[in-house]
C-alpha cells in the first residue's frame, strides 16, 4: 500500500507540471523528498549536469522559455541551492544506494509533463480534488507524476530492505515527451556499469491490477521541424506577388498523412503543431510544421523520414517557397530481455492487488528509455520495460487523463520486489 | 516642403508602431503634437471614447493584449491624462477647427500599424537611420505613420490659412488594418454634418510626385475566423482515436484558395493566419484559420463568404471535427465623387513637386474609409479618396516598406489646397 | 426572315454534331448546300486541305478517332468525292464570291461540336422536335450549327445582292472548341488579302433581338496536357512499393485551382479532363490531366501557364513520379476595330427584329477567331466580332443549350447588311 | 516434373488473358484440356452456371463488355457448345473425380487475368518467347495462368494415382481479381460436402524452390465506387456557375490516403481508378473513383469503409456536388488450419526441387478464396492456403510479371502429394 505521503507527493507534482528540460520544481522537489526520506541511506545524489551528459540533450527549448519556468520554480519557493545547479535546462537526477556486494541495478522513471491544458470539468478528479495543474497550458497527461513518485517509493523501500545486496540507481529522467532526455542519460557515466535496468510506465490502456512484465514494440521515432519561407504581399491588392507559405504548409500536411502505408510494419506520421501567417490581409510568408514520424523498425522510421522530406520539399517548390527542415530528437526501438521479464512476471504474480499478469505486450508508441535499454544491453546487461495498469478515464495525452493512485503502490511493490529478486539471483 | 519637425514626428511614430486598438502612444503623441502646434487655434479635440462610437468597434483584441500595449505606452512616458482616457482600447482622435461660415469638411487619416517584423537590413532606411520599430514584431508597413503626420500637417496649415472659411475636422482613425475602426468613426456624431470628406493613402505603387485625384475600386471585405475542434490522441499509440483538427484545417486551406473565380469581377480569399496542435506526438484537437474574403462588389464578397463557409464546414466534417465560424469585421465598397475628384486634380496640377496627376485609379484592396465615405454620401455630401505617390522600396505590408518623406509634403499641400478650394466653391 | 430551308439545314447539322477535325459530314453538307443554293454564283469553293494551312492544325485527335468519324460520315451517305478530300482530318471550307471592284471582306463562322451528351429531357426542344444529336456523346452545345447556317445564308444573300461590290469570302472554320483550327485558317493564303473581317457568335447570354456590335475581352488561352508516370504495385501487399500517379494528379488538381488570382485582370484554370489508374487493387502508375489556362492578356495567360507547370512538376516530385507536360493549342486575345463596330451598330439599329444594340461587350471566354482578327489587323485591315443574341434555355456547353432559330435570321440580316455597307464605304 | 504439354497449356492461357467474368476462352480451354487428358476418369465436369451460384456473382461488368469478350473467344475457335453455356458471364468450372471411400477434398485455383498492358520489352520472357498477351490491355500479371495449369495437372495426377481414395473436386474459379467470384463458388452446392480444401498461389515474393505450407494474413477487402455529380459551365466565361466534380474528386483522393492509420493492425486504401470531365474548356460535372479498402480484420476494413464514406461525402459537399457511393465486392479474412499446414509442410519437405519450406507466412493482400475457406471451416472441415515460390522478375500486377515454369511442377507435386496424404490420414 502506498503511504498517504506518497500520494501527496504525486499530487504536488501533478499540480506543478513542467514540460521538457523545464523540470526545475520537479527535480528540486524530488531531491528534497529523497533527502528527507532516505537521509544517510542515500549514498549519492547526482543532480542536473551531474546526472546527465549535457552535450547529448536534444530538443532543448529557447532560453526565454527556460528562464520563464526557472523563475516560476524559484517563485514557488524551491531550494535555491538545488535550483541553481539546474540552470540552463540541466534537469533530472540520479539517486544511488550502495548495499554491498551484488549486481548494479537501475530503475528509470521519467518526470516531465506535456504542453496541454488540463480539463477543469468537475468530473475530472484532479479538478474536483484540488490538484489540477497550476500551470495553465501544461499538464501531467501521461502519468510521469506517478512515475517520479514510484521512483522515490522504490528508493525508500530498497533503502529499508534486508533482501537487497548490490547497488541501486534510480534515474529520474527529464524530457521524455520530446524524446530529448533519454540519450543524455544513456550517455552519462551512471549507466555504464548497470547489470540490469528496469523502466516503468503506468496505464497504457491496462486497468488497475494488471501488470505487463515485459513491454516491446517500441516504435522508432524522429522529430522534424519544417520552416517554410515565401514572400508576403497585400492579399487584396496583389495576391499574385505573394509566395504563400501557408498554402505550401497545407499542401504538405495533406500529403504527409497520405504517405503510403508500409507492408513491413507500423508507420506513423503526425503534423503535431502548425502555424503560419501574420494577419488576415497579408499573404503569409512564413509557416511551420512540427512533425514526427515513427516506424516499427528503424528502417520503417527512415522510410517515413525520407518520404516526409520529399513531401515538404515538393510542397515548398509548388508554391515557390523555400523550406528549411531540421531533424530533431530521435529514438531507436528496443526489446525486453526474457531473463528479466520472467522475474517481473513471477514477482507480480505474488504481489497483493495484482489480479492479472501479462508476460508481454506491445507499446505501439515510442519511448526514449530505449536509449538506456540499448546501452545496458550493449554492455552485456539486461533490460526490461514494465507496464503497471491503472484505470485512466481519459486516454494518454488527453485533457482528462488521470491515474488510479492505488496503482502507484502496485508499481512500487512489483519493482522493488523484482530488484530484490535480481539481487538474489545474481549474488 | 515639409518642415523637419514633421519628419521627426513621422519617424517617432514609425519607431513606435501599434496595431489596431492599441494606438495608445500614437494617439497621445498626436494629441500632444496638435496641442503644441495649434494651441488656441484648436477649437475642439475629441479623444478616445469621445472620438468614436465605442459600440461599433470591430476586431478588438483581448484584454491581455490591450493591457500589454497600454503599459508599454505608459512606460514610454506619454501624458498619463490622455492615456487614461484611451483605456480599454478606445483610441483615435478628432481635431476640430471652426473658421466661421462655410462648409464642414472632413479629412480622414488612419494611424495603426501591422503585426509584422520590420527588416533590419542595413539597406532599409529606417534601420540605417535609426528609426526602425522599437516594438519587435510590429511595423508601420503601410504608411499610416505618414498619414497621421499628414493629418497633423493639414490641421496646422488650415489653422494658419486665410483661404479657408468653414469647419475642418481631422479624423485620426484607429484600427484600419483589421477593418475595425472605420465603422466606429462613421457612426460617431462627428461625421453627421460633413459636407465633404477627403481620405488619403500614400504609395499604392505610385511614385513620388504622382497624385491620384480619386481612387475607386475598393473591394468589399469580410473577415472570418474558424475554430476547428477535434479530439486528441497519442500519435504513436492510437492515431485512429484522434479527430485531427489540423488535417481539417489543411483541407480547408487547400480548398479555400480553390474557390472558383467569378466572371463578374475581382474576388479574393486569404488564409492569413493559421495555427493548430500542441505537441509533435499528439494528434491535434484544435486548429484555427483567420481568413478574409473580398469582392469587387458586395455581392461578390458574399459569394466568396458563402463558399468559404461551405469549405470550412465540409473540411470539418471530413475529419469528424466541429468548426465554429465567426464573421469579423466587414467593409463595403465605395466610389469617389467627381465633384471632389476634379477639385483635387486641379489643385494637384498646380502643386510644387507634383509631376503627374491621374484623375482616377483603382485601389484593388479594401479600406474601411468606405464606411465614412458612404455615411457622408448618404447624408448628401461628397467624398473622395486621394492617392499620394511615394517611392516605396518594398511593397505594402512587407518588411522593407518605407516612404519617401518628400511625399508627406505633397500630401499636405494637395489636401490643404483642396480643402481651401472646397471652402471657396461652397461658401 | 429565315427561310424554312435554313432552319432545316441548322437542324440537320444539329443532329450530326462532329467534334474538332472530325467535321466530315458537316463540311460535306455545307459544300452541298452552297453548291445547290449558289450554283454558278460561287466563284470558288476551297475544301479541306485547300481551305486551311494543314501544318498549322492544332489538337488533332488520333487516327482511330478520325477514322471512326470519317466512316460514320460515309455511312450517312455524304458525297464521297468531297469526303475523300477531307481524309486525315483536313476539314473546313472557304467559299468565294467575286463581285467586281471593291474591298475583300471575310466572314468567319465555326462549325465544330462538343464531346458531351445532349439532354433527352422532353422540355429540351431538339429532343422534343426530333433533331437531338444522333451522335451519342457529341452535341452542338455552343451554337456552331447556327453559325454554319448563318455563313451559308450570308453567302446566298450577298450572291443575290445588288448592293455589294468587291469580294466576299466565307470561312467555315473547323476545330474552334479545342482552339485548334483558327491558326490553320489564319495561316492560309485566303486571309492575306482581307480588308475587313467579321466573325460572329450567337447567344453569350444576350437574348433574342439583341445585337452586340463589337465584342472584346477575349481571354488568351493555352491548353496543357500532363501525363504522370509512377510505378504500380499491389495495393494490398506492397503499397509502399508504388509511386502513385493518381495521388500526384489529385495534389496537382487541388493546387491548380489554388493558383493565386492576379490583380491585373481575369485569370482562369480548369482541369477539364482527368483520368488515371487501371484497377481497384493496383497502385496507379499512370494519370493524366487535360487542362487549360486563360488570361485577360497574353501576359496573364503566361503567368497562369508558368504556375501550372510548377504545380504539375512539384506534384509529380512529391509522389516520386515523372510528369510529361505538353502544351497544346493556344490563342491570343484581340479587340474589335471601332470602324467596323460603328458600321455594325448602325446596320443593326435598322434591322427588323433587332430591339436593342450594344456597342461593346466583353466575351469573358476565348476564341481562336482572334488568330484571323490579328492576321487581318497586322495586314492593315479591320476586324470585328459580332454578337447575335438568342434566347438559350441552358448555358453554353451544357446539355440543354439550344438557340432560338429566329436569331439566325437576325444574324444573316445584320452581317449581310454590314458587308454591303463596308463595300459601300470602301468602294 | 511438368510435362512439356502443361507448359504449352500455361503459355496458351497466358496468350489469351481474360479479365473477371470474361474467362470464356479460358474456361473452354480448361474444359477441353480436362476432357482430353482425363477422359472417362472424369466423373463430372460442372461448367459455368452449374459450377457457381450465379446470384452471388459480384462485380460483373456491363453487357457490352461481356459480349465483346464472348465474341473474341468465339472468333478464337473454342468449342461453341461449351461457350454457349457460359453466355452472360457465367464462367468457371468444377471437375470431380470419385475414387471410392474417403474424404472429399477440394482444390481451388483461380483463372482470371488483369486489365493491364503487358510489357513488350525483349527482356520480358513472354515477349521474347512469343506468348505475350494477344489481348492488348489485358495480362496474366498474377500467375492465374499457372494456377489453372496446376489445377489441370493435379486432376490428371490424382486420376492416375493409386494413393488416393475419396473424392477430389478441382474448382476453377473466375473473377478473383475483382473479389467477385469467390462468393459465388462458396455458395454453390459443390463446396458443402468438403472435408478439406487446399488453395494455391504462386510467387508472392518467394523464389522458385520455396513452399509456404500455410498462408495467413488475408486482408478483408471491400470495393467502393463513387460517382460525383456537379454542374458544368463554360470554364472561361462562367467558372462560378460550375459545381466542379473533379475538384471534389481530387479533394477526396487526397483525404482518402490521409485516413489515420490504425493501431490494431494493417489498413489499406487505394483510389485505383479515377476519371472525370469531358473537355478542357468545360467545368467538369462528373467524376468517378473506384476504390478499395482493406483491413487485417473485418473490423479494420469496416473502419476504413466508414471513414472512406465520410471523406467522399464531405468532398462532394465541399464543392456543392452530389455523390453516389456503391459498395462492390467484399471478402473476409481467413486462416489456414494447422492440421493441413503440417501435412503440406511434410509433403513439401520430401518433394524434389523444393529447397526450403516455410510453415507459415502472411499474405498481406486479399483473396476471395477466403469465402471458400470459411465455408468449409464453418461446416467442420479444414482449409489451407499454400504458397508455391517462383522467381518472378516483376512484382505481382506489374507489366513484367512472369513465372518460372519449373514451379508449376512443384505446385502439382506438393498439392497432389498433400491430397493423397489427406486421403491416407482420413480414410
């Protein structure tokens, strides 16, 4: 069972959602929580630039954005010493427990929120219970508030455990939603010596009481940003003098979604953010598409990326515009190792509150945990991505997403138990 | 010749461009200039809510916008008494000179800027000469800074004239670019007793030294704003659960520009501002188009409006979205009266620096001066829209638009001369 | 008044509509009619290759088409000697009357039909009165049956006239609808010595009893044909292996209609015929667009042509296809000379049955009579395009188009009278 | 080994490809071949209306088409008695061998060709070796000529076999390519008593020497035909009076390919044939799309069908057109039964020339053999769809598709061997 104080941590994080690389309040709050709960049991706590390989950060927002959120965190009264270390968007933390001989086991949780407005409908629990987002336009709509809480809970549990021998590292990873943080954590020194890595996600259409021991089917993903540049003109007086960037963009959007499906497996494309133009009476000279493509394999992702470039370029030419295409964050696919999957499945089957255990399931989305999983596997270790069911009223990434807080306890129980079992088998 | 001090007024206004209904600095600056130049010669000066019929304002921006620009004007140090009267976006002014028996003549100039970035290229005179926009993202790209200066200059000239008998009213109109201010000025009490109205525009592809005595061919115009609402979903996990508002928007844009041309005359459509979506990995549930349609006649504008609605609604249905369409500002067409056109042509032919006079030309754009012109004509008065040529390096509404300041003097000379001649013929 | 026998000629031509370069029956019928009506009064009758400059024919259909219609004409029992001379699609005729000293005057009428199905609704007069098209899928939907009849009628009238001195040439021009025949007639030797040329069109939204003395506003026109080539693939098994020519074509169509309107005047674009693909389960590897563009001036037509090419090429690239673009027939714009316009207006005003005479009107369409008009004007002669009103229930080019046969008489009266007056003024 | 005479049968069928429901020559040729090879060993031969349930035919072409191909077969000199029985498009045959006690086993082969032109490149074997299609515009581009040949070969082999006891029925099915014949054969009386059914397809990207014992992954498929109706107008004179069916069609095509991918499995859409309009200068009043949608399950196919209807209807509304949507042929998905798969795999492993046996593979396309498979399975029998590898230079449905004739022998050996083994196990 989750102690009430963990629920209050989750709700506090929920109330202060921070998008990628702006997890200033979140990181500071996690640091504070770990220090107060674990005290001397915490052997090391790497924060910000010490937790990640800063050069490998992807999709970092503009300085103005960073400053805005930094000041907001400062105004919320977090520890200024911690905050200062995060300046410039170096967020995240790695907590280390050293418990003698034994394997080095990692647990990775992600901590960022989404740039979307949260529902204020009274049937939406966070709204009704008073922990709806304070940050209008940002929301924990994918459960990372619960993930961070599970990370803290597992650290606390293992710190107090008699059944663990070895080293535990809990990775509180920033910027998962923009596929921006996984690589910088995978490239940090903390990952190199891991014998095993567990990662966790809540929900994913599995109800409370259900555990998926090993998730596969991560789609490889790539972000692209296209800037169309044309020429403005007076829309009434001389439409023929314009080179219409919005027409180019609209042509591109129509044809992006029309890229042929591929027989080798899943492909995806989304023009997730678009904008263009300045005034009703001016032929638009600028437009922008922030898009992502995915594939069941890296090859399929590359197929989508190649076709996307071709569509963007041809749409620009069609309307006599230029287009500048920048490739953003990317993540590979990965698979869960059977050795860990069977451990998690066993533990889950004997965990209170867990009513059903699935050996395997497909994610059908992307995750930059794959960077860490691949890094561990390439070093000869094992990795496993665990699903913790939770009743969620709205879908992931929608305004009414919420978690059943009971599932936080399930997550802590299954993960801590699995970590103990790994230690037992490897020691 | 334009006195240097008028050039410095124009440059000051150029440096502080303010978009529609946010002309706080601009109005206060004009008031200050009129008071210091005309002093007791100014019989009345109606400011803000006293200058316009506030209920008839169209396309007023959100409060946050108004506040932002209001504070900016305050910080720039304008007269707080004047500023206070403009609060809430009641901008503009009407200056009145009473000079005994004779006709009541109006001169209408517009004063607002455009929401676009000004060029910082060293070949762009305002950049080179140090009066480029201080307000990044806003720009006097249509010469309204010169118009306001001409208004002040004409008032000053007539105040000092021995050849004018009657009443002169100079209308400093806000919000022309969004077709938002003309109606509120036309509905004010100040327009009712006008016997003649002159309006003026600089440039319009006519070079310095050229005057167009009477401009016609105003396109009727209507603004529309469409909000598409769909349903978000995880773009990797469940694209089929989304109802994609950006796909609907792109389909609409493609088909808006494809509305059939009409044999009865000019038609226009422009999707001037578009935006949609929240994140690369979320199927967009919201998108927006700010569009305008125009027609050589009101019927043609209505044809375009009807087809536009049909396109917007069908595009929404196609992608299972809803669309909310709001009609914004509108302006009718109008024509210049021959009686005034011939006066202006005569005066222009005898004005120093004027090398060529065109009796008539077509605007090919829209203008909400048509509201004032029609109001005067319906009361039995005459109206005329005068073009003052100026060499402009970039086209209207583009980042490198600028005026040849010599033409400000031409405008003052021709307009003041014409006002005197009207007085002479009618007295 | 039109003799009944001319009505029966018109109805016979209506019943046997023949599209461009396939006017085998039509030409033979006209030849027969001229010979039987004029007999020895006919000084020369140039047929087929002697009437036109064969090398300058444009938009000639495939041999199979020519053969099909040739055989159909043969089966209808036309004079085999005449028919033989038309073989290979050399249709049309020029009738010459030499009446002593005086100007050489030309009258040009066109004779081809459209490839569209005629209405069989009982309210459609040709259907009710039994002279609906025998050639299913072809129709005289633009009144060229009446034009040919007027040509015969004027020749007969002038042959019998005491008021004409000089030479009359009546040009029965093929292939107007595809803008294919005008140039070949303009390049023939028969046009070189013309002092004056009249051309005629019936209808054009003018009612019976109305004459337009001089029509202007011919849009310059150009035909284009685009062949997209991609690669086929099994639509279920390997959609990704296809390069979809139909997607390219659809993208092109959407963007062709979206080419910006031009402030300098009328522009037009139409994707009049499209086709592509072979079977539901095959990714289409071929698609085709037959398009036309027009402009109020040749420059505007060239603007549209340039943008059209850009759209077609970019659409092909977008879907990894090739596109082959062929420019087809073209025609320039032209204007009617005032000298002839005033003659026609005078005569028309004194013609029985004519209730209203318009000096000038705009066509708003295209016409390859402009080739002949320009050729005459470049040689120092005058040209004039005359409109003869007729009540037409359906619009031009629609399935229910028909003419009021009274207007055939008006056309003959006004044109023959004008030709006599030209002779009178020039002799 | 394939006897040379079977190769000559295959080549003769290849030379006379006949599309769906027009397999007049093909059926008569098969009948002739069976009778001459099997003679008295043939216990029954059901032809045309006796072989299929005529009411359940789908996608039958127009009478003119049927007549054209019927006459072509007659001119080719086939047996007039057989031909007469096929009149009206009742093609196909069922051959029956009764060999005493034992199971009733079916073998289904399809016999129709595709409406596409065959390559005449000298590197294309049928062109080089003189058996390229005589029917310009039709082609055996999917190997059904080999399938028919295999059907004849298996019948001949079993007729001479000592290892088969029971009943064999060979189904020569028409109209597979249009998903039109499977249902009519499944609904015939001949299918009801089958204990086992084998179906076969050659190629499918497997090389010569490879056998796939059991193919699954049939996509459910549905054909749709949309007719858009607008209103024509003169494209130069009055574009605004048209209601453009080609614009509606192009909008539909663009959005059909943009229907969101579905996370539950494969989906497909193809606008395989499109056409519209009548002439370059007429706004098109008619346009047509022949489309198909597919899904990995029937639910996914229904999802695509629902979205397709919505796109078609909205595209029509957008351009003020009507659209008439007709659903054509459909086929469900199906799976191969393990009991038969293992028999085929065993036999194949011991067949000369077979170098590799795959237990299972996915088709990734559709097949109306699924109607027969499901009918047998619903009656308690088993079904299995067997793949016979063949080196094919061009992909299925492309102009250079061809089979390696050695694989015809492999197919006969594996299928006849499997039929004998089924008899052995069930007797």
